[in-house]
C-alpha cells in the first residue's frame, strides 16, 4: 500500500509514487496496442522519485519496493486489466471448502526462479512463515493474521511452523484461514504473500534483497542493475513461465526528485512517462500526450500520541481543521487530486446496500479555522502552555517540500503560539524514523493493498506495525476485530462496524489529519501501449507493455 501496507507514503508527482500503496488507472493509461512492434526497440524509460528501500518481500513497506516487486516477483495470482485477479504461479481457480476457510491451490509446473529452480509450494510456506515470525520484524506481519494461527504466531504464542499453510506436494498448496475472508484471493497478488527461494535467501543472509545479485526473481522481469540513489533496470526474465507475453526487453528507471528535471527529461525524449506538478498541468493539459489517473491513495498527517502535546485530542482536532485542504489541492497539486476528510477513499468499496462506503460517514472534521483556534486555545490551557513547537517529518522531494511549506504557513497563521519546523528526509530515512516513532507529526500516505476498507482501518489497531502514532483505543480495536471475525457472517453489520471505526478514528479522536485523495496528471508517449495501473497493491504492471510505432 497499507498498505500498503506501510506505510503506504510520499508524494506523488513523479512517474511512480513513493508511499505505501498503489495507483489506479483507466482506459487512458492501459490502451491496447494496435500498431507494429516489428523493428521497434522494446525499451521503456521512466523516472522514480526514490531509491528502492528493500527487495525482501517480508520486509518491504513502501510503494516503490512493492511496485518493483509486482514486476520482478509473482505470487499465486497477479492483477490484470481493471484489477481483475489473473493467474500467477497458481493455475486456475483454487478449491475452496464449504465453510470458506480452506483453499487448495494447484501450482503450475513451468514456474521457475531466475536461476532455473522450480517455484514450489514449499517456497510459499517458507516465505509466509518468515513474514509472520516475530523474529523477522516484518511490519506487514499482520497481513498474515487472516491465515490460521497467524496472529498467535506473531505475538509469540505459537511457532511459525503452526501457520495454516502446507505444501501437500511441490505443486499443491493448502491454506487454512482463521475466518472466511471475502477479499482473500485479492490479497494473494500482494508482495507479502509472494514466495521466496529458501536456499538462495539463506545463502545471502542479511544481504538478501539489498542488491540486484543478492535477490532472486520469478516474475516477468529481473532487477538486472541497481545503482543506489541513481538508477535501476528491469530486464525480461527468460525463465518466466509466460515470457512469450512479455514484449519489453528493458525498463530503465532514473531516480529524479525534482519535477522540473523530470519534465525536461520527458521533453528531450529521454523518458517516456512523467508525472506533472501543479505548475506544469496548465502548460500541458492540451497536449495529446496528457492524461489523468484516478487513485485510491489517501495522504494525511499522523500524530505521535507519545508526545504530550499531541496526546491531547483538542490539539489534534485543531491541527486537523486549521488548514484549507481545498485550496491545497487546487493550488499546490492541481492534478485531479481531491480534498480528503476521511481515510477510506471515494469510489473504492461498495457496501452491501449498494452505496459507496464514502457516503456512509461523508466528510469529517472539515476545515474550520475559527473552531480550530478555539480548540487550540482550550488544549493549550489544559496542558498549561501558551507556546508549542512541533516538527513535521517530511520527504525531500520537490512536491513534499511545497506541502510542508503550505502546512506551516496555514497552521501558524491560525494557531496562536504555534511553530511548525520541518525535517526534510530522504525516502528511506523518512521511513526509518517513522517506523521508530521518532517524529511529532509525519506526512504520510496509504494506498490500498486489497479492495476492502480494512486495508485502511486495521493499521491503527493497538500494536500494529503501521500504527506509528501509537494510538490505542479498546473500542476501536473491538470494532476492527469484530469486522475481521464474527461479523464476516453478517456483511451488512460488518460494513457498519467499519464505518463506526472510521468515524471514531477521524471525527472523534483525530488520530490522523486527512489531506487529500490523490489524483495524477501525466504525460506519456503515444508509443507506449498496454501499461496497467492498479487501485491496490503494486502501482504498475509492465508485463503487457509494448513499444509501438
């Protein structure tokens, strides 16, 4: 993503996003080919705004890593056009028990790792047990709680070998779930559920996933070159079972943090796709190469409640209502993003009553500068303070800097005695500091890992690895637990519980301050065909891309 799911993050405006999540797409970005590829070099050149933090599927927490994994790794299934689940290592539909708790998958016999080893059911057992093992320290371990004994293992009450996953034979995988989960199959395309080659991984030790040659691949491409903080390259995987479908020979990524630089690279023909920031949208919106993308990613401020100041609910509400979100998306972004007063995005999930989930709670804690000033004064009085200085943990990208400057100006002009300092950090440093809880306020984003409100809501439960602000509320925990267990037999009641949880999270407790639901404005060369964007999981799929005249 919660991401996905970690923290699911950064700012949006370069060709690929850098936070925990995924981007959505429409026909404008997944156009079918119709031209000729004969004699045309099958090379795609794009930019990324950050270094890859990790290629270990059990440790990755960000959208950059998950996007690359989506193209060089493959789980039981992968996402195809319109986010439909298509065959990956699994061949065909699984056999599902009557109670919906036991899945039996048949694995294709021609699936191979990039070193020629077969991909087997044992590779999934190893990777899943590793992800849920508390010794691994995986922030996404909670994704495995859907599997029998997953939560108990991660809390140290049971052994990893007791996880409800078993290799019946090399090509048959049995999975037992803790409860019947309606979105389980869509989970299986996500990075945390991908396999690992045990022999190779253990040979690499602590170096696994940190270099191109200390990582092994089973997807359409391999990570063939990785120049840290500069560039990386994907090359067609000759061992991939469906290699005949893959047209691209190479995908070149150049790491570029500055949007102006990226746009210049596009205009000079050095890259084939680029994200646009606000100042560029008006210049290019009439271009035939201009396109927009809807998105299910939501960006927000997360408050660290271990900080005495931010433990005060009135202070958090004041900070949430003190800045104009509409003006922000209109002036700073100007790319189709919309102001957010929620965490579960619009047009993402339909309730059992046939409504957009977003319509249940509507907008919460909308901008109200007078009310913000009032609550701020009351909060300061309760704390016995008249001045407060807090730090915003932020990324070092061009667009993130503008976001920080905007928030500082808005908040300080409304909240008397408030000073907001800004700490600009490289992507990996930002993620590390956030994971350690070393921040006051963190600018974050979350893209969904699967198509259910739970992908946004469960990360704020007590003790969750993505709950960086250390929010803890027994009522909230129960709502989430019930929605994941007892209410799976009553999906209408489950929808109500999730809506109640979101209302508690934002309107009652102001645990986070939503800012915007991302949209994207891009330029892409007409020669690029078949690029798929996804509303959850990895942002992009290059498997079906071709370069045509």
